[in-house]
C-alpha cells in the first residue's frame, strides 16, 4: 500500500524496502522498459503512432508506480481492504506484459496463495467479501496459470463461488428477485456488480454461454435493467424504461439514494456496461431486445469525462468496465446517438493519460467513494482498462 494512506506503524513497516527489494525493482524496471522497446520495435521501423506511444508511456509509468510505491513487504496491495486490490493489481500487471516470475507479480501471487481458505475461497477480512475477492483472485490466477501451476487452487475457488450464487440450492426459485445473483459473500443480497464478477470469473475458467450458472446469472442481470419485458416484471421495470441498468433489483436500505422522482431506480454507466457485458457473455445477440435497449442507452450517454448517472463517483471502475464491455461488443468504432463516431480506444487512452499523476499513479481526486481515493486500486483499474485499449498494428 502507499505509505501516505495510513499512519499505522505496522503498515508503514510493511512498506519499508531493503536493498533486495530495490534490486528487484530495478529488475522490474528493466523488464518493463524492455517490453516497451519490443512493442515499439514491432512497428518495423515505421513512424510511431502517437496514440500507441501515449499508451505505452502511460502503462510503463503505471507499472513503475505499483512497483515502487504500491506493494507491501508481504506482496499485497492495500490489504486493509482484503485481497481484492492485490488481485486487481497483479492481474493488471500480467495483462500489460509482465510475466508470473517477475518479482512484483510473484510476490503478489504468493500473497494471494497464502489467503486461500479451506473452503476454496481466496479472501481476507473473515470472508466478508468472499465472492468478490475470490472472483478477482480467480481471474488473477487464471491469467498466471500458463503452466497449470494454479489449476488446483482455481478449481477449488470455482466450486466455492458457484456455491454462493442464489438459486434452488439456497431455497430461491426462479421467480425470486435474488435468483441467479451473487452478493459480496455469505448471505449478502445480490447485486449486479458482484454477479458480473462471478460471470467474468467462471468465463475466464472456460465456462461458455450455456453454462448453468451463467444462464442463472442472466435472469438476475435482466431484472437489473430498466426495461419492462417477460424477463423483468419487478416493480421497477416500467418506471424509467430507458434500457440502462441499476445496482440491484433486490430492495434494501440504500434504495432512497438510488430512487428517482418517478419511483424507479436510476440507470448509470458502470452498471449498464456491466449488464451489457454479462448479457453478451450469456450468449445474447444484438437482436435481443435487452441488448438493443442497453446499446441505445449507451449511445445516448457515451461519455469519458464521468460515470454517466453518477458523476465522478466510481469513474475508474467505469473506465475498466467500459473498455471490457466495448471489446466484448466487438465495435472498433462506436457511434453515439448524435451520429458522432468514436474510436473509443484512442479516446480512453487520451483521457487516462490526461488524468495520470506525475508519479505514474491514478487517483479519483473528485470522489473517494468505493475506495477510489486509493491509488493502488485506481491505478489497477486504469491499467486494466488500458489492457483492452492496446492499439492494433496497422
């Protein structure tokens, strides 16, 4: 973790680095710089693409920040929030060119291995966020599982998260608002964010669109869309009916904040992209009314300056979900409702480069909600987004 985030002596001690750590960082720097040079050389002497250069520089600076400021002595990143930030950081490093044996990655993976529980979960903080943390760890280990080293831990983790889904095994029938969803863990109510993490994790493990858990998740995802249909007969479905998505269809104490004057639940960007991505992974095509409605909402609210419907709150989570979803949609150029065509990868690269700090990190300076005041988490989200934006060679 960044020592500036805490005054706890133990945390500061975990951030202290000795000569061995400095040598490892120097080695990492060489690896990162070598990767950048190799990427540039792939253009075979042709003039550099300014956007590709901007992408490489942003990625390199972000990697160096995590290497020099972010990782604690035990290999974790911001462990006060459980294992999630470590999984996201290590996944971001792997997806941006580092190998499992690179020192910063190897230490992170070893830390996550140490958090594997007897029940198959991979989490800290007594399992309060068991589903989210384990799903994030699964995607990390799957990215590093290039020689089958992590197959056993992945198999146990997959069994664990599948068991957390709300379905018949937990006395929920298909008509129940809980059905098919997943929450943070335990008996927590399901929400779209955690359900999307579950779909992502088991898809990374090789599950296809017909997988039973993914199809059950689709039932829950459909109920989180502002679209009245046979797939969504909740009280909220027809209130707004704009095709966007909200956090959860299950009533709870935060409904007042999410409720609109019309009595419906507000659609917003990060959840709409998460919903669309989950529907694509569940096999829905562009002809499906749910997908059509979601794309129409995105066309009306295409934006890279904010998380539409939420302003600055959760904007880096939004950037990651935006990039992953548009890549899944398969559109290189996305046309908004006004007929403007967007090279979304180039636009996102430029926006993230503009927001990057001098030290290579990213931080949400306007809203610390959902932990976006933590540079480790936010830098990981930014690097994950950039991993879906790598400019293609002409």
